[in-house]
C-alpha cells in the first residue's frame, strides 16, 4: 500500500509542509489548539478525498452534493476514500433513536415478525414509522404535544390590560384589534371572570368550543397557536421562535400507547413475554441477556447479529443506553461512539477513518475500550487518523504527527513524527507535557455556603441529595452514563436557573457574521479608533452601512442566479471579498486597514492596540487559551471546545456568578490545561463559584471539592458515591474515579 504523500501544504496556517502518512496504521495528530491539526486532517485530507469522490459523479448528481474547495497544496497522492467520524449530533428528530441509528431496530423487527406470538404481520408492522405499526393517537411519537394555555393567557388581566402574554398581542397592536373589535368581549373584564361561552369564544372561536368559528375574524387562540406552533416544522426557525414555542408547548406521554409508540396489535406480540417496546426500554446489557435466552434454530443468525451489535455498543462504553433513546438527546461524545459502532459493522476495508477527539465524554476507565475498537478498525485494513489530546489514546499510536510549535502564525509546522516512545523524548510542547502531571491540591478552599439539591430522580438518579458548595471549584466526576449531566446540567441548572451561568459547547446564537471582535464587544472600539485616527464617521467601518462595497453591497460575493441550476457564487472583484469600499480601506490605524486589523490574531493585536481599551479583551482571549484566533474569524468555524471557551471569555470579570461547564478541557492541549487551571483559580478568587463536569485527572486533582457519581453507568449509577477533597479521595474512596486518580498519582 503506497503511503499518502502530501507536498507543499499551505492550507490555513500551515507553512508549506510536506510529509507522508503510512497506510493501515493508527496515526495520532497532536499539538496545541490552533496549531493546524484540523487544517491537515479535515480541511486537506478529508476535503480532498471527498472532492475527488464527488468529481467521479455525473454533473447532475454533483450539483446536488456538498461542495469542497480544493485545498491549498501542491500535490496529494494515494488518498483513499475517507469517512469522518465526528461529534456532530445524530439525526435531528424524535423518530430517530439509538435503535434506528444503529440498525439494530430493524433486526429486532425482523425477529418479532418471525417468532413473535401471536403473529402480528410482517416486519414493517413493527415500525413506529410505518402507518401499520404506529400508535394512531401520537403517530408513533410516543408523546403528544399540547399548547399550554396558561403560558399564553394571563387570566387575571383583561384585554385592555394585555391578557395575552405574547407581545404581538399587546393592547393597540394589529392582532389585539382583531379580538378587541369583534364585539364578543368586554375589554375591561379579566379573563377569569368570563362566562364559559366567552371563554370558548376566546380559545376556540365558537360558543360551545366545538362548532365552526362564529366570526371569521377571530380564530380561537388555542387553534391559532396550535397552527403556528404545533403543526409546523420549526426546526429551521430562529432561536427566538424556538424558545418561544418551547415555553408555550407542553409534552405529555401518549395516553394510548404510554410512550411505546406502537399500536396494540403490535404491542401484544411477544417473545418470551417481552414486546418489542419492552426490549427497546431495556438497558443494552439487559437486552443482551434477554436475547441470549432465545433458542430457535430459525432465527439463530439474526439473534447472533443482534448480540454482536449490542456487544460493540457495550464494549465502547455505552451499556447504559437503550434502543428507544432519542438520538438528538445524545451527547456529542456518545454520538461519535455510536457512529464508530456503525462503521465497525461495515465490511469495507482500505478506507481512511478520521476521528475528532474520540475520548470526549469518556472516563479514564473506559478509554481503553475505545482504544481497542480503533485498533480493530485498523486491523481490518483501514488507515485510522485521530486528533487527540488524551494521554492514554496518544499512547496507542503506531505513529504520532505533532503539529506546532505553537498556535496560529506561530504554528503550522510538523515538529515531530515518530513512535510514541520517541515522542516522550521529543523537545515539543506535547512531548514535554506528556511527562508532567499536575499535583493534588494541598490546600483546598473552604466553601462560603451551599445550594442544596434534594430528592433528585430524573433519568437514572436515585433520590439524590447533595449540596453544591459556593465560592469554590467543584468537579463532578463519574463514568459516562453515571448521571453527571442529568444532575448538574439538568436538575441543578433548572432548579437554580436564575442564579446560574451555563457555559456549554453549543452553537453561539448570534448572527452568522459574528467574530471574536463583535461577540466580545470590542469591534465598536476598533471602529472608534479608526474613525478618530482618520477623522471619519464610525459608520464607515461597518460593511452593513456606510462602509459597504457598492458592487456587492457588503456581501463580499456576487451571486449569479441561473435558471434550473444552482446559483454561481463568486468573490466580488471590486473589494476582493473584503466587503468594504475603497474609502474605508484607505483608512489606517498604525499602518493597518480595517481588514488587516481583523486578520490579526489576538496575540498579534496586543501590540497594535497597546494602550487602548481593546487590550483588556485581548488578555481575556489569551487567558481562555484562544490567543491564536484572529479577531475577524467567523465564530461558525470554531470547535465545540473553542466555543465554550469564548463564551467563558465573555463572562469573565464578573462577580458572584455560579458558572457551570461540561468538560471544559475538550479540545485543549495537555500544556494548556495548566493555564486553564490558573484561569479557574482566578475566577474563583474573584468571588465566583465553579461547577465543572470533568474526566481529566489533572483537573480533578486541582478541585477544591469532588462530587463523584456512580458506582457505574445507567441503572447501575445515579448515586453520589463520594464527596470530599482530592486528598481525601485518594486516601479513602473506593470508587472507579478514585482508582484512576490513585493510578495517576503513583
Ligand atoms: P487545530 O486543529 O490544531 O486546533 P486548526 O487547523 O483548526 O488547528 O487551525 C489552525 C489555524 O488556522 C488557527 O490559527 C485557526 O485560527 C486558523 N483557521 C482554521 N480554520 C479557519 C478558517 N475557516 N478561517 C480562518 N482561519 C482558520
Ligand atoms: P453522564 O453525564 O454521567 O454521562 P447522563 O446524565 O448523560 O450521564 O446519563 C445518565 C443516565 O440517564 C443514562 O442512563 C442515560 O442513558 C440517561 N439519560 C440521559 N439523558 C437522557 C434523556 N434525554 N432521555 C432518556 N434518558 C437519558
Ligand atoms: Zn401513542
Ligand atoms: Zn464587493
């Protein structure tokens, strides 16, 4: 197998690098965030492979495939087909479950159609997505959504006082007038004093609440909201609309199928006393036992296939899931592992698989299981490329490619290539960091108070009572599926919603033109500096207003519509894609125009903006480990970990906050963890409380207080198995986390 050869690569920050990657090996890419790992693996190898694959299709098909731009590289030879296994969420709707994603549900359906008693039909009858199998009441969703009328109506108020809480109905508005002028309502009477006729008119537009509306002008509020919120796909609507509908809708379990999604005939069909819905409710380990008890020659193969599939999911550390779990509720790490399982079942070989931090969300105890699956994938004759920061994963590499020496303009080179033992001797940030680990915190802080959680029972939690300390850093630990996110991100966050700042890895809900400069709020300051320096108006430095290039109107691109074909998008020739007009571009600050200023990384900008108000913001970017980002980099290009850290940056400098974070070390290089700990220390010293869910042992050692959830995952978790200081944990605790901590200290 000829090696993959890459020559003269200059994508993003890469400095004309050339190297070869051996095939059928497990290759791990290391280096600080922003050094250029993704630029090599995703933007070059994966993109070019996909681009070449797409080029083999006829043009009609091609126009419908995603478009990959040709990477900036002189040559790439011997690429294979690529599969990217990333942490993007799986499936987007309630009809997609762990069972449908893993294909195990279709095997289960086949099993029931063959040997289920009494016989219910062929296999499609067992599908909740098929009209023959679904519960008619909920159309196979297992739950029904209703408009929560109390969230819409303030019954203490009259029309004149604004009884409809929705701002589009405020007194005097167009919608308000439709109702007010109908003549049906006394505008000064509070809704709670309405007769039942009046109330029915308000809600349903008719006096008895059943017949046709009496006046075409007023649709009852209930119908109106049902139509605009329920019977419509709002998945691509704005966050505002989604949030609004979230608040107005209540979800209830379907009373006919009790959440099982299927109709009675199908639910009555059983194997060894279990219906297909029962099997989908079981944890995977339990389902495996139930299936092992089926002894029927006719379905031997089928049962074997099912058990093999379950084994893979269990082995990769997902034994606590059940097939009925809706896939949009899975975490990024769980989604990635499930995708890995799907590919393990494939018989394709000679492929290149690419993973992005597969250890995310995994307890040190479980990482070795994932390691063995990665090796298995390689041993089937595939090339496996992994971007990773976790010590245990890096240690299994056949070959390590270390990118550095630092980030952004100070990175972009390959600083080491070779085996893991060689890496340990290498004079690179990664090599050095691998030999170090942080000490256990000797003098943990004392709490200044605490917030109680009482009798928490969500998901797998077993009547949990625990106090969350205030004024110190608490680390919540436990294996995947033990209940950490349920306890902290759901129960705790919900109970103390008003006091907590949740800093998650989710998309940043700002316009798609947001950049670090605009998001952190110093873009205006840059405009002011330019305006003052050049005696111009600030508006000139905005491509949304006076500064816009006249040809592309500030879009930077020209879109040419073609009949029957996709429009052609080309860079605007006049502004070269910069979006600004000539007058704006001619204004300089210390020799840089607006575009050049936004192209500076935060660390470069520190010098340029010395002495201005901007410095404070740049220092914050440095503190959260994002000094390699340019001021104008679209936030849409950030990874989950980077997003979380820029949200943290926005919240720094405040006092009295309770900050909750889930795996803040995601995407962070070993050498940056120490910096993050210094920052955390500063946050807590500044009078804030930190609660972080973390698997990283260095972070756990630096905690003031540990709350360990376990003893294991799923049904076997959901209890607080230890609370105390790190020292205490190492000395006394008998938990999985304590074992791992002791190993890493010895
Ligand atoms: P890593 O994967 O090692 O964290 P990346 O390859 O993502 O690093 O980034 C390398 C450099 O390229 C960084 O300075 C980053 O800010 C920059 N970069 C990455 N993607 C883009 C992009 N879409 N636009 C502009 N700069 C980018
Ligand atoms: P951790 O954060 O420790 O990995 P979780 O809180 O995500 O654990 O999960 C704890 C248990 O709750 C697991 O059995 C998991 O399958 C279950 N669970 C978590 N979220 C949901 C959900 N949205 N629906 C159903 N079960 C869930
Ligand atoms: Zn139902
Ligand atoms: Zn233009």
